[in-house]
C-alpha cells in the first residue's frame, strides 16, 4: 500500500489496467461523482484486443440535460450492448479464464442501468471482488481538490496520456502469435488471460 491510504479516480467503463493498478495500492478508492462529463476519456469507453488489434468500445450517452457525471444517461436507442458483448466474447472466448469471469460481468451489463456512473461503479466493484481486492469504494460528495492524505489521479489516467509509473510487464495475450504485446488494455484483458494471477501482475 502507498503512504496515503486513499486514492481519487474518475469513473471508467471496464477500466484500463492502470486504473486497477491504482486500486490495488490503496485501502480506499474515491470515485469522483461531482465532475462534468469529459469526452474521449475512459468514462464511457474501454479498449480490448481483437484479432485485428486494439478496438475501442464506446458506450453512447444521451446529450440532453445536465453534464454532471452522475446525471449522464446511457443511450439504449443504439445497439451498443449487443455490439460490446459480441466483440468481447469473440475476442476473449478462447482465453483461459473467460468462462470463469464473463457471466458475472455480463450479468451487470444486462441490467440496463439508466446512468453511466452507476454501471461503471457496479462493474468496478464486481471486478475488484473477482480479483479478491479488499479495497473499499466510495463516491465524492462535492467537487474540489483532493483532501489531505488522498492521492489525486483524476487527470493521470487518460487514453491520450502515457500511464504513470513503471512500464507494463508482458503477459500472454490471446493474439500473442499475431501481434506484439499491447499494454494497458481494459482490465478484462488481464483478467481473462491471467485469471487468479491478475492481482499479482498489478
């Protein structure tokens, strides 16, 4: 664990490995619930590895009304849920641990949450439980600077920024025979490929 006991992160859809690496280093994780939604971030997208290389799965949102992250609604008029589930099952069906973890993730996706934040939060808690992480999650009640003793990583983990910290060690990925190792994909890539060893990797 780090010197500070808590970390402050933004919400993320099936977060990248770097997001969960932060989760493993702190006893408590605060998710920012009072920011404005930001486009082109992990808040409503993740990256998986397919036979053609990295693929971004973007979750569509409704653009009317409040831009507060907790008020952002998921747009079910688009067939994104089928597209995401099909892409994930096609990419990771052959992986060693897909069958052990996918049903628990799919169960949450199938609940058709109204709000993006609620979906992300429940997915993060479920995946942390699958990885036997003892970190507790909570949501911030107001916007502002991180409190004393809280590590602020709200701006550090972003698709357009290099991950903080050390380089990512390689692990065996589904399409290792076709392409080079791809770091910092969605946590499900690590989970489906490494299973119980995923936590040790982080």
